[in-house]
C-alpha cells in the first residue's frame, strides 16, 4: 500500500465524520471493556542497508488480538498484539564470502499501546488511532553452531536435542491508522481499516502498511 492510498483512506474517513441521523444512534460503549480478533494483510517492503545489504519482504497474512477500555463514547485506550510470517529474500555482506543471498521466512510480532478516537457517538463511526510499543523480528536463520541439551523423559529415557539461536532484534515502533467501525445490537462490532507501523532504529527498520479486518465484543 503506497502513501497515496493511505492518505486517500484518511480523507475518506474525515469526510464520513459529517455523517449524522440514523448512523449516530447506537449502543453505549462508554466505560466498558472490549476484546477483538484481527485478520491482517501486511504489504511488501524493501529495506536497504550498508555494504550492499538488503531485505525484500513479501506481503503476508497475519493475526492479532486487541483489548480496549472505552473511557467514553469517543476515547478508548488499549493494547494490540499482532503476528505474521512473511517470506523474504536477504542479501548481506560476509567478510569471508562477500555478498551472500538467502531466501527464507521471518517471524514478525508487534505490541502496541494505543489510543483511539471514535469521531461519532453512535453505532457507526470513523476512527483514528495512534500507538507506541515494540516490533520483534526473527530471521529464523541459525546464528552459530548452537548447543546440545539433554533431559530425562519417563517414557523415552535420556533425550538429547540441539538448540540454536537465530538472528533477531527488538526495536521501538510506533503506529497510526484510520478506519470504520460498526456496532451490532448484540454487543458485537466490526472494524476495517489501514495501519502503518514505523520501526525506529536497528538493522532492520521497515515501514509496514497493513490492511485489517477486526471482529470484537463489548464486554458488559
């Protein structure tokens, strides 16, 4: 998703703030907790580093969970956790071999403490949100030869396995997003929107655009 698509979605949500009448009437979410399940589609991304190194990440599906507390009809504070496993191609510089290329699958997870503004009081409302937290990336490529550990199993006796560490890092990340929300009469709600995650610092600092569909429940 490019920056023009993201800005277009933001403009659309801003225009929908003017909606009134039947859309503005709905259930009371103020001072109530809510939980949700998220279905994500992260966009592709290319990150260039030093000495000719680069990471070309494919788009991928992911999942997430969210928990929020509605201070009133408009303001909510909460926490989101998301996870995905995109394929990637990486090129990095090795002093022994020069430029080396690999084709593998990484693990991405992000935790964000978020604030959400619902523009309207009713069941249907555009929203905007911003958050700060962390982004964890694991290349799933072994780092070193690893170590061997053994343990006693009551059925199989002594079992030995080899454990290896992989290249990974955790960095500060912040996010912002816009979308639409609709609440049903039974306490369920659905949200659809776009989100941008900016990773600050580290060797791998992508900008990840994500489209999401969220199903949730207001907890009475």
